[in-house]
């Protein structure tokens, strides 16, 4: 009995040591991956798998490293081990889809994404990737995927980015305005944010120029109808020209009127609630300067900061001190 207990203890200790070794090797491999040194990452991950061959997290990172090194055959062979496992997560399917796209196999990628979405119907990243695949094929059904991603996973930012760009190319400027502003709040430091800020400024110009705001009575969607009715009342200000200063005035009046109407409680919207908060705390002008100033005139925006250092600093602290998310259920498209 003592010998049996000793043998069991030795096996347990050995297994624990191997697990610890594989865990440390996995962490080391992640460092190589962050540095872009995929050759060393692959070397270490393969060694880690020798110690822990059933570890799906290590296998997934190995597939990703092969993909980033553009060794698609090995990447696909490796990721299939993961997605054939019942414990595969949505990220594993994302990696597999990207491999198929890199191999120029769009049909296989589409098939994979649709299979994955049956398993993960609330995965924003999968809806986004399927949308991008369809868009690359000039299939405008891409917007259906991005919209579904926004509805099911409202805190995932990339669907807002793609939907903003899509709607900007259409006559529907309401959603390029709203989705664009949501995106830059979610990713204020993203390399994509300057592009979306420019789209925001141009969308407001087109919103008023195309008199879309005057057509709210024809709109069936209750949220959009109310938005257009309230924004239409700001037409006299817009007629003086759309710029950072007039937009600050238009948007201030819009928020005051939106929340002055009791029916607003039936249409809760986090973006408008944040605007109201910034208005109450005296930071709305700084916010509008940050939002539109760089796109309109970067030099003028920098001058404004120089003349209003306290306001700029207060807004900067507010922005860096919070994570902006849209709650579930606030979907009005």
C-alpha cells in the first residue's frame, strides 16, 4: 500500500512539474509572439506541447504563430486540432477563418464562420470577420453581419467601425454619425480613429445638406424618427456652416431637447447619456473639440487646447479613466 501511494505521489509530482514547465514555456512563447519573433515562438510552443500535448491554448497559439509566419499549411493542420475539439472557443474559429482567407479560400472561410456562429451566436468578432469576408467579395450582405454583431455583442468595437464606413457610402447618414461616435469612444487611441473622426464630420455635413433631417416624419423606426425630428430643429444653426463650433452648439441643443422629452426614457442610449453627463460637468465643448477639431483643422484644435488647458486636461482625465461600452438591449437599427 505504501509503495502504491509513493508511486501515485511521484506520478502526481511529475505531472505537476510538466504542467508548470509547459505553462512557463507558453508564457515565454507569448513574449516572442508579442515581439514578432514567430520562429522562436513556434520552437518554444512545440516544446511546450511535448510536455502537455492536450493543451488547446498552446495549440491555438502555435496555429496563430504559423499563420503569422505565413506557413498556412501547418497553421491549418494545427488549428483543425483545436476546432475539432468540443472546447474550442470563437477565437479558434477566427484563426481558422483567417488562415483560409490567407490561402484565398473564401468559400471555406465563409462555411467555417457560419458553422462557428451556430456555436457562438453572440460572438461579435465572428460576425465582423464574416462581414469583412463578404465585403471583400463586394457582397453588400456584409452589413447584415456587422449589424447582427452590434446587436448581439454591443461592446465589440470593430462592427461599429465597418458599419460606419458602410453607411457613409449610402444615403443613411444617421448611423454613420451614431456608430462612428460610438467607435471613437470605444477606441479613442486607435489608428482607425482619425479616419472615423473625418467621416463623422463629413456625415454631419451630408446629414444637413441632403435634408435627411427634415424627413423624420416618413421614418418608421421610432428611434431614428425621433432623432431626425430633434436634429431637424437645429437646421438654422447648421445653415451657418458645419464646423466644430456649430456642431458643439447643435449637439448641445439636441441633448437638451432629447432629454427634455419624457419619451426619451423609452429609448435609452448610452451615447446620449454620456453626452448629457459631459454637458452637466462642463466638458462637452472639450469633447466636441476632440471629436471634430482634428478633422476640421488640426492647427486650430491645437490652438484651442493651448487656450483652454484646464478644460482639455479635465476631459483627458475623464476619457482615460473609463471604458465606454454600450449595454445589451440598446439596439435600434
